[in-house]
């Protein structure tokens, strides 16, 4: 199912947590959220959203990142220097 304005849905998944392996938001590898509209998904902290927002917007509006081999994927990291969380953003096909 497509998101708002016909944009594709985006799946955000925690790939890994560096540092101590635990940040203040208590994410775990494998945690995921589905973005279907312009609202931030519940449970995803403001710092994470701010860090991945440019990648999220690029994928939602049809763009891709030239350094990614897969045009439907982006890997981004939150800005928690002590416990950076690495996220995969994946554009899902509209159905």
C-alpha cells in the first residue's frame, strides 16, 4: 500500500548498535517501524528521526543515494556518539 501523496512506504530497521550496544531509547537490532505518512513513527526518538530524515525524504520522493548499490535502500546512523544506532531504510514497492 502506498503512503500519503502516492509515496512509497518505508521500512526502517535497526541493523546494529555500536558502543555499549544500548542507547537511551533501548533499541535492539531487528526493531523496525513502517513509515506510511508524514508523521514520525511511534517509538522512534526525535534524534533518530532528525538524523535519518534526509535519507527518508530521498527514498519517499523517488530518489536514491549514489553510494548505495540498491536504489531502494539507505543506511544511516543516529547522532548518539556514545551509542550510535545504524538504521536501514528500505523503500517498499507500491501495491
